[in-house]
């Protein structure tokens, strides 16, 4: 019978260690976080397109933004509970937030720059209040989703082992 860290290694664990050099749970958790936020990003893009077509898609953008916010809050609580962040976690948090904000600002800037040149030639821009709401929610949600992806990408594989040593 195995006790403590002497667990039985399954075939999928051996494959994960051989391919990535990391345990299965750590690899899967990071990939699920990235994939989940990409799905939410696709849902918010679909909601923005529906809103631009005159349908009620701003609720889809809103739900994707709230889901990304809730997901990041739940992951934070699951990983740390009520314990404060250490220096490594603060560094990853601020770097991921900076990446999310920077990418979102650059994309919004390019969109506004292109509107100056191509607005009369068929490029979409918000003209109703529903479209403005959807565009604002989309920008906020995009920042949260990119931040979650960057945080999952930058979290080291050994972070799960560090949390188990308490």
C-alpha cells in the first residue's frame, strides 16, 4: 500500500512526465484554464457579432465577462484560501494583469485608428446604446480573459506541489 507521496503511477502519468516533464494534474489544470478562457473569448466575440447584427447578444458578452471573473476568483480561492499571496504569486499576478491590459489597449487602439480611415467604408462601429454596452463589456471581458490565460501560462508547474506542502 502506498503512503504519502509514494503513489502508484498510472500510464497517463508516465506519458505526461515523459512528454512534458510535469505531473498530469498540473498539466491538465493549466491547459483547462487556457482552453476555458479561449471558449469564453469566443463566446464574447459571438455576442458582439450578434449585437452588431441587431440581435440580443450583449447578454452573451456579459455572461462571458462574468464567467471569466468568477473563474479567476474561484481559482484564487481554491489555490490559496484566505492566505495572502507570496512574492512569486504577486509577480505573476501583476505581470499577467499588465499583459491583459496591454493587449486589450493595443487592440482597442488599432480598432479606433482603423475607424478613422475605414469607418465610412463599411467597418463596424457602435451606433446604438446596446452596441456601446456590448463593446465596453467585450473590452473588459477580453482583458480579464487574456489575464487569466497569461496567468495560467506563467504559473510554474511546481506551484501545485508548493501548495500541498502546507
